[in-house]
C-alpha cells in the first residue's frame, strides 16, 4: 500500500506498507516508493526491505526482501 503525504513545507513523502500495515519504507522519492510498492504486494509479512547501507548489502546476490530472524539493537 502506497501512501502520499505533504508536510507543512510542501515536501511530499511516500510511505509503503505491507499487507499487514507495517511500514517498509518512507521516502521522498516517488520512483523508489513505486518500485517497492509494486514488488511488495503479497509478500510474506516476516520479510523486510534491504536498503543500501544496511549490513550485508555489499553482497550483490542479496534479494530485495529478506527474512528477519531476530532484531539486534546496539
């Protein structure tokens, strides 16, 4: 599900949620939001979006969505 919002400064932000309503990405890029929205329909709710800069994204064979086994906080 793709949501579009405009803040008080006139900046448009896009939020893409999975079928359960959990946010996958929030961005100001309509192209990224549209891409994620098209590829996230019907995916497993345990999958999360891989974003550049995340640990492991240097592996070029990593899929766009991957299974999260546990959450680590620092």
